[in-house]
């Protein structure tokens, strides 16, 4: 069978929203360098499964494209460059800092492995992304790296210490995207609530967001990626209450709901603080919904400890869950703690997902009959349009245009999708 002809650089992205953003940066660099036959694999290291999937994708890419140049980068490649370089399918390995440089794609005589000491990097160079392929929202990097050392997390060793992008560069990026028609921007980073600690005057995330919205009044919608529950500043909380363009959907990095496990994870918040934060933000914005990262089966977790995490889903009203069975990462303190059997971790993860599904179902039912503002993302095969409401709920519409933000009345549910009619199609406000 003849291998398919590659017409443009192909990017395989694993992991977080920051990786999605950086993949677009690399797409621009690779296209400018004329790497039409390249496949760039942007890896993730957050779990062993993520790394396994990346290796599997590399092998498949080589089988299907025997003449393509395969370039591997991302967190897993930064942490274990020798391991990826040892794969016969891989042509080049570049680090997380190198992947954002145009020169890394222009220099045909570059070394096969180019991965520097990420901990030595002190600044984050602003990256101007011209647009996002096949997306109606765009991610903008405002921060990179992490100064915290959670016992389960290997990511600081792939990303380095925390570095912030100056506000002027963030404004420039967002303004460019809005001028190109982007309706919604997602601010992203590794630990964005630590934003500004390395900048003159040490502005907090809330101050940066307030100034960004003031300086780009044409931006219709703004979202924030994963937030550390203990680091939300007072100005950001005021914005939640006052700024309609800041979407009422926040994703919190909670990880667990038991105080002893949180302590062993080296998290900086308690269970009570997480519950109180959700209540406080809902009081400020009654339509607020929360997503959360939760880890099941952390070392030493008893059934009673797990039950505290399970109850957190209801106590905080967590609508959108990202649940991970604990994955031991070599080089982290948690990997040296007494481990639970994988079967227990998976079973507890399944129970967390079931709890999340119940909360999600209840939330979706509560939206029927309400109005929503929907950003239309794509047209489905049946002719309907799929978009996202302010609360990130998926909404199927009978009419619309991709990229438009339209008002709609929620009429029902189809599985995990809401169904709606554009407001201009309503016979009356109560229809």
C-alpha cells in the first residue's frame, strides 16, 4: 500500500492547552521553513499513559509515512530525550524551549538531539500565533513553568520554573487574534495563578486580566485555564462578579478532597478552603460552574480518604471533571511512597467519573428553558451547528454560522449535548 503524500507539516498534540498553543507556534515555524514532509509530535508527560500514547503515535506515523521527517518534542521529550532519540522512528528530538524557536526548524544541520537545561531558562519569549487551524477559539500563553513541587508531578522538570509573559505582549497577541475574527480567547500556562511574580511590580493575574479586557474591548469572551485554588487573588474574584466577558466557567486544580492526601501531595490548600472558594465564587456569580482535576488512588489513599474526594464532587458542585488514576512518575517523591494496586486506582477513578456524570446530568437538565450565549464551533453531518455556552456546555443549534456568537433558548438534551433554537427563531420569549 502506498503511503499517503504529506502536503503540509502535520502536528500530533498530546496533553494540555498550553501544548495546543505551542503546536500552533511550531506549525508556523515549520511552514515557514518549508518542512512539508514533517510530522511533529508534541508529547505530554503528566502520566505514563500519555507518554505511552505518544510513543505509539510515533511508531504509527512512521509506518504510515516512511519518508517523513519525524520531530519529537514536548514535556516527555524534554524529560527523557535519550529515550525518544533511541526510537528508530525518530529523526530529531528538540526541547520545550527549542521548539518555540524558528531556528530549530530552519537549520538542516542541527544536532539530532537539541534539549537544553530547562531550569536555566529565566524568561518566556512571547510567541505571536497568526491563527488556530480548525478552531473558533484561541489559546494565548501568558505564563510558563511552575515553582511548586507537588509530589506527584514531573511537569516542572519539563517546563522549568515560572516565567510570565508581559502584559503588552499578551495584549498584542489577543488584539491580533480578535482582528482576525477570534471571538473567544483562553489564557493558558502551566500555573497561570502565579502570573506576574517575576515581572516588574509583580502584578497578579486579576490585574493582568482586568487590563487586558480594558485594552481589547472588542474581545467578546475570555476564559482562564486551570487555576490553583489557593492563588486566586482579590482582583480576579472581583472580575468574576463584575465582568460579563469573563466566562462563568473556571477549572480548578484540586487533585484530591482529603486533607492528609493533599498534604502528602504537597498541595497548598485544604479541603475546607476548596469548598469555601467554590461557595464564594458562586455567591459572586450564581451561574458559575466548575471543572476540576482529580487524582484517584494516590499512594497511601485509604477508602475513607477516597470517600472524601468522592464527596468533594457534590460539596463543590464540580460539573466538568478531569479524572486521572494516579500514575507514578520516576523522579517524583510520590513514586517512592507505598503504591496502591492499579486495579484499585482504576476502580476509584471510575467511581469519581460516575459521580461527575451525575452532577453533569443534573446541571444539563437545569439549563433547559434558559437562554444562553453560544459560540458556534462547527457544523455537524446532520446540518445542525455545535457550539459552547458561557458555562462550556455543548449546544446543538438548528441554525447559525461557524465562529458566530448567538443567543439561544435551550429546549432540551441529547445525551451530554443541550439542544437549542436561536432566539430570533422563537415565536415569543416564552416559546
